[in-house]
C-alpha cells in the first residue's frame, strides 16, 4: 500500500481495516523493487525507450508512465471525468519532476559532488518524518485523532492500522530495507534522484562562508518610496522613463510620485507619503532589485521592470535591528542563510540543466511545452505571441498523427493547442473550424467527454451536418454512467437535444433507432442500479439487525454465566442484599456507617 492510498483510507474512515506493511508508508520505497523501472532487476532499458536525456542522465518512458500512475493513485485512482486540460497539467508536473530529478544528478556530476551514504540516509529519514506528519494530519482530518492529540494518542491509533507495530518499529524496518539498497548502483541513483535537490543544497551550503558582518546585514531593512506604472497602462515603460527624466531634471521625487505613480495610497495618506520596507538580503539576492544595491539614503534607482509594472525607487532610510538572542543563536541564523543561498544557487543550476534537456519523445515534449506556455504570465499577457507558439505546437502535433509514434500525448497537445488558439481574441474561428473538429474527434478516441460531444453536435448542427450531430448526442448518451438525479437531468437534456436535431435535419431511421436503443439501455441500467442499491440497503439493514440480535444474545449468555448475587452490569442501580462476611460499604455488604456514628 502506498502512502497516498493509506492516506485516502484514513480520509474515508477505513482505519480499522488497514494493515500497514513495513515498507508501506514511504511512497517511493516500491521503486527499488519494480521490474518496470530503468536499471531495475529487469535489466537496462534499450536506447529507444529513453524519452528524455539531461546531459548524460536518461529519463525512460517507463518512468514517465509510472509517474503518471503514481499521480493517479495519489488522487484515488483514474479520474474518468478529468478534462484534457487537467490531464495535460498532471502530465506536465510528472514530467517536470522527472526532469528536475535527472537535472539534479547531472549538476552533481558536473560539480563533482559525491553524496555519502550518511547524507542519503539523513535525507531519507527527513522524508520519513514528513510522511509521518502527513499521516498524522490525515488522521486529524479523518477524525481518528483530535487536533490536540498527544504523541501517545497518535501512537495508539497508528498501531491499530499496522497490526500492532509502533512508529519506531516501522521506521526501523523501513530504514533497514533502505540501507540494504545503498550498495545497488541503480537503486542508489534512484535514491539520489528522489533526494537530490536537498542533497545538492546541503552540499552547496556547507561550502559557503558567511562572516558576522554579512550576517548582521541580513537584519538590515531599507525603507523606500516607489513610483509605479502598472504593466497594463498604455505606454507604461515610456511614462516611467518620463517620470525618471523629471526627477533627473531636478523635480522632487515626491512631486513626480504624486503626478505619475498609479499605486493606491491609504485614505489617510498622500501617495508621496507611502513607504515600504525591503530586507537587504532580498535586495542582494533577487535580480529584480539589483538596481537598488549600493544606493545610499536619498538616492534614486533607474526604471525597473517588475511583475506588477515599471518602478522607480527612492531610498529614504536604512536600519539594522538585531534579534535580542543574536549572539546566542547566530550560528542558526548563519545556517539558515547558507541554506537559502544554496537553494537559490541549486535552483539556477538545475534550471540551466533542464533547459538543455534533449527530448526523444516528441509527443511528451509538445504537451510539456503547451502547459509551460499557457501557465507563463508573460505569455498569457501577450496573446499574439502565445498564439504564434501554439500554432507551432498544433502543427507539429498534427504532423505526428499519421506516424507510428502518434499517441495519446500527441493528440492531446494538438487538441489543446487548437482549443487555446480558438479562444484567442480576434482569431478567425471559421478558418480554424475544421481543425477544431478534427482535433476534438481525435482526442475523443483516447478519452470520453460529454461536453466535447455536445460541442461537436452544436458545430455540426450549425454546419447543417445533422446526422453527425445526432451521432455525437447518441455517443454522449451511450457513455452516460450516472443514474442519480443529475443523471436524470442529463438524460432528459440529451433526449431533448436529439429531438431538436431530428426535427431540424430529418434524420435517417437507423439514426433514430440507434438513439432510442441507447435510451432503452440507459433506463435498463438505471433500473438495475436502483435494484442493486435497494438490495445493498436491505442487506445493510439485515446486518445491523443481526448484529443487534447477536449483541443481545451475547449479553444474555454473559448474564447467565455470572454467579447468583452478582450485580447486574446494566439496568437497576439498587444494591443487592448484604451477605455475611462482606466488607462494609462494598457491594454485597452492609452500608458503611455515617461518619461519627457508634459502631
């Protein structure tokens, strides 16, 4: 059982039925035993199974499929209603995770960084702790433990799900199994891919030296005023340059700020009175603030392009506030900065390696490129540039349809690119219409979508292709698997749509019969579903009745086994008669004498 499946069981309240194996709660452990992975017991993959290479590090087709399967399992299994857009997003993140892992190994090779067994094991143990915290959180969400549960409370519930094994037992067994694989070169590389980023950060951070003066500077805040021209403002950069020219010509910054800045001020302040704080470390490490580096009090930056627009800054104050415990805890602060700096360096190195990746799987790259483009704010803010790049993706994906390599991913990329182009403002929808239909029909060979079927039906109706429109509505009904109230509504809607198309297009008799057969099948399936539900309900009620009768019988049998004179466990609260030799004040003895009474 994977950690994701385990957590899903917890959420659904199925804890009593869970038996957690020794290597179950760490998600990636199973990868060491899978014969489908590259470098596993099944032998090395052939070259044509390589999907991507990052430097000298390969990513195999099997790894991609496993990553997608893991993503499905983490969501409780395949989602038959998932849209193509959601599928592309999941594929992108699965691919990105694998490429990042491969890039991390490549960077380590280039930097000649060797990861020790101790470092890998430490990263593994940290991951185990994170997984355990997730399990605890899931238990809270599933109300198996209270939000303020103690460690002891957690341990009790954990043992119920592991056949009596404690958290320490599970950790010990997992760790032993993990260590036994450190000597396996293929398994070791998979471990490094799993923990590579943190291992790389730790290695880079351990080599950086930060002086006390640099450390103190990290507690320095720079107070600034800002002139902002939002990116959406027409000629935004030009206006920002005009504002800067006015300042350089001698106009006070505050005057220019009042005139040009579009940043809103609080009701009780003028725009020129608004200030903000920027930590010196942010200025020193983030590229967008590089023009502020070295500015003294009263000095002004140039025009800086940022996410929210074009900015001009003026430094109006610098202050350093060291924590009261600085001298005591400065090593902790130093380590935190080392780790942050190392994270930044590692991210840049990995991103550089990722950009150099070579793709053998053309279809996978097209889906990856599509998703990357459509979630890039710079591209989405420039519809024309986005359209041009999407047309390239659509053309390449369409070209793969007739090749042996054509697959679900190529079709998905073609469909999504065309769909995105179609909604671009100003695009010629008529010219794009046929390819929109073709790509939709192609993707429906791999997935099923009522919405897509009905969209095609509308297009065919507009084109007066009534037979094709009727076919799409019929297919939508044949794939209807809901039999509840929502299913009833959909059934009626599809029936009404078909009647409308039939009345407009004089459909052939066989088309009408096909739809009527689909209606009859859905009604039969609905009746069967309702029958099963009624039988299940009756069976559940009978089970509860039998359980209640069994409990009652057990209580009666238990009462019969008790010796005469034994107090009943339930019911009457009247004490039984006294018996000789019984102690005062206890059941079966005389009442205890009141305090102070003569004995």
